[in-house]
C-alpha cells in the first residue's frame, strides 16, 4: 500500500509539472491575445528645418535638412523624406531612445525653390511641417554656355547638425544616401543617385531638327561588390525598362549612366529621374527641363544641290504591340510604315491617341532607293480601348495622316499589400528557449481590378535578416476585394529593430510593405 501511494504521489507531481509547462506560454502571449491589453503606442513629435533656408551666391549650392525626432519612450521609428517635386526617399528605421536627429541634403546647380518634410510611418503616422528653401544663383561654374540642373540627394542619421555642402552626410547610422542607411552592418549597401538635364532651360528659335535635351546620371554605392537595379522615370512616358549595374569588388563606387536624350521641336516642359529598385529602393530628385520656341515654323536648311526634296506620300501598316501583361502602365510599341517620294533627310512623325490625347513624336531619315521605313514609338498604356493615328511630314503643309486603328490594351491584375503589423510590436519581458514569445504578423492583400476573374495570388513572408517563410496558402479572388493574411513566429531571444515584410510573388511581384518590431528578453529574478 505504501508503494501504491508513492506511485500515485509521483504521478500527481508529473501531471502538475506537465500542466505548468503547458500553461507557461500563456504568460508570454502576444499583447493582442485574449485577456491582455495592447500597450499604448509611444508619442512621437517631429520638427524639420532647412539650412540655409535662403541662399544667394555661387552655385552649385547644397541645402541640408535636419529633423529632430522625439519619443515618449524608447522605440523603433520608421520614416522617410517627402520632397516638394513629388519624389520621396525609401523608408528607413532607427531606434530612438528619447531624441534623435536625422538628416538629408540636396545639391542644385541652378536656382531652385521647394521644400522637404519628414513623414513618420510608425509607431504613429504623422507628417512634419514643410521646411522651405530658396536658391538664387549669382554665378556658377563654366559649362560651355549650357544651363545644367543637377538633382542629388542623400540621407543619414545621428546627433549632428545639417549636412555640409556637397558631402555625404556624416551620421552615426551609415553613409547617407537616398536609400536605407547602414547601421554598422558590413553586408548592407547604401545607394545615391544624381541626374542632370542639359540644357535645363532653352528659349529661342526651334530648328527643324528640334532642340536636343540630354540627360546624364550617376549611381554611387557605399561599398563593392554590389549589384544595383534601377530605371529611368520620364514625365511623359513613365517608367523605362529595368537595368542592372554591377560594381566589381575593389572597383570605383560611382558609375555614370545615361539614357537616350530627346529632341524637342515645340514648347515643352518635363523632367527625368532615376528610381533605384535594389538593394535600397529610393529615387533621385527630378531634373527638370523646359524648351520655349519663339518661332512657329521649322527652320529650313538650304539644300546645297538641286536634288528633289522627298515628301511623305503614305503612312500605313499600323500596329499596336502591348508588352507583357503586368502592373499598369504597360509599355506598348506602336509601329507604322512611312513612304516618301524621294530621299528625305529629316522626316517628322507623330502618333496621336484620339481619345486620351496622348502623343509621342520622333524624326528619322529615309534615304533611297527604298524610300520606305518602319518607325517605332512607345506609349505607357493602362487598361484602355481607343483609336490611334500616325502623322508624318517633311513639309508641314504636306502632312499625311494614316487611317485610324482601333486597339485594346489590358493590364494584369492590380495587386497591393498594406497594413503590415506585428503584435506585439514592442515587448520587454521574460522569453527564452523554454518560454518563447509568440509574435503574430498580419497584413492585407487587395486586388482592385483584373482583366478576368478569378485571380490567384501567391505571397511570402520575409525578414530583413534574410529569413523567409514561403509555405503559404494561395489566395483566390473572384471579384475586387481585400483578404487578410497572417503568420506566427516565436522569439527565443532579443530581437532589436527587426522588420517583417509581406511580399506578393504572383501574378507578378508587387511592392512589399514592411513593419518593424522589437523584442527584449529579460532574465527572471531567482527565488531565494
């Protein structure tokens, strides 16, 4: 009987231990679990100033922007810079104990007027007041009589003041740049981008060949080796093709890039910029240009010989060839065949979309003996059906217009990711291998439009430390709408400034949203 009682006592002890182990994770449940209240988000305040706010003197000139972030308790803060020209920097996360200074800069070769502001994305959303600036150039370096606009930006963080003229910012959190700054991690690559338009401003006669506007840019990385993916953005034609720039180990960290220029034969304004897609997504300032034509007719060039001047006799064989379906707008080619009566040195042509009034112009030479040439133009089309015509001429009074062509362009499904959150977003308490903290990551996936239904969306979760989870169940959308996705992980040790990212993989790769979180594991006090 004593042995039986001992066995029963031992079994009761083991059962109690099992119950304690099973119940233990409840003490480390996420802050949004049942019975627990989420901690109040810390308060955030931001103040921004431009230095100098007003400048008159020799150019190029650099404007520094300094923002003071103040929080009610230590917390990760995600922010980005907004610019008056519509561009913005990539989001960046820093840990703020009480007060932290972050900074950015812009360099201009000619007069400029604008502003920058700081947008805080988390833990609360707010936008600072605009820090306005005015640059008045009294003189600038000799560029051969050509007015050049350079747009250059870079950002950093630390406890210092505004960035010095023309230098990378010197902050405690990285090398600056218009991408995500480093934090002492040797594997991270920061990027900078600059763009120049030449001439930036032209007023005068516009010759028949047009006023040539050229663009040059430069991409710089914080270290090598590195691979940068980027594309040019044009105010008229949208995003260009994605290009790759390889920086070999030990090579220069700055490389020049140049797109095709454009010939402008009518009064026009526009801009070009560089969008860096990886490794640290960002965009340069926009490099604007303007052409003001004072004459209304082309400037004919006298022919040195009495050879007959060719004129356009027909425009036909129109084709509209959309690119691969994907996120709107879709790069679409328009082809047309132009025939002239005799060799023509300069033939002008223009494609016009009748409904949307979009148009693209160009010039070409059609020599003998064929007297026929197929030209190609490119349009950024969305989901649309319309009519298009192509006009061509040598002499404006003898313009020939093609028959209209009906076309339809269909973009792929419009998929976005939003509202990425981690709960708890900030935790300090007991957690270990034996008592991990459960973290719940959530996001919303929206399909707003599609050429046909249903739409299947695949996605993955990944982290800024290189980890990922792709064993996810595809989402099916029978109509426009939003679906919630979630994933749980466990923290066995402290994680500072972690970032979780929800990434759509198909029907095409959509922009990923991200959310920072922080876990601080403490050791429980030992019982006496």
